[in-house]
C-alpha cells in the first residue's frame, strides 16, 4: 500500500514540494534462481541497495510494473514516471519500509518552464491524510487579493502574476472564494495541480 506523507525534514521552497511515502510490499518468489537474482540489490543514480518494488531493464521479474526506474546519470538520480510525470527518489528506507519522492521538475523551483498538469494516479500513490492537492496558477491577467488558503508566487521569468491555492479545489473550505477561483481559471494561462505535504503547505501558508 502506497501513501503520501509529510516529510520528517523541514520543507524548503527551493528544493521541492512533493514528499511521498509508501509501505514497500513483500515479494513472493516462484523459483530458486529468481529468488537468488532478485535478492541481489542494485544501484540507480544516487540510490544504492535498491530492491522490490523497483526494477530496471533486465530485472523485470523482480519489481512491480509501476515502479520501473530511469537512472539519470547527468543528475545522478533515480526517477520513475507516474501519469507521464517524472518523480525523483529522495530516500528509500527498507527498515522503516518507506520511500520519499519529489516531482522532478519542481526540485529546484516552483516555476518550471512548462510544467505538465497531469492527473495524479492515486491507485499508484494514495494520499495520506496530511496531504492536499494544491493548485498553482501561472501567467495571470489580473491583480487579485489573496484570502485564506491562497497566495501569490513570484516567478523570475514571468512578468505577470502567479497565484496558488493550498486546498483541494473541491474542498468546502473554498466555497467562499468560488468567484476568485473561477477568475483564476479563466484569466491565468496555465494551472498545475500537484500533491503537497504538511510542511510544504505550512510554509506556503505562512
């Protein structure tokens, strides 16, 4: 079972906003040779001693279908794709049984050049209770006030204004600003919805 959970470390806007944990499932081997081969850990990017559910070409039988890794040598990272979006592995701990991930294009900035707004596949990574789907609106034609659960985001390469909403857009807490949300949807050229952990939300809201 996979969960999204808040990071035990302090959130930093310059590093990333997505922290994901899941309980690493067990694996059942059907043959002695498969057991021997799949019991040997492998490395990918900056991640060492990796096992199930992850896999790379040549180890297809040793992993979960949704956890194929791409070993990026240029950035020394291990990445996997979920709903066509790449996520970087930050930490894998087989003792505690958790993994921490971050969306790759948001690792060093909250203003990537052309972020993809893909629906997050919760069948692969169900959210933990502390996680919200935040929405960031880029390149907005208007100057809006920022009530509770919203804020303004500065992007160096964008002369127009950018805003964010720190609650799921279907939350009843946002009913009072439905007019603002409609204006943002209409007057901003792009919006991206991404999951964020408790520390990330606290930082944005403060």
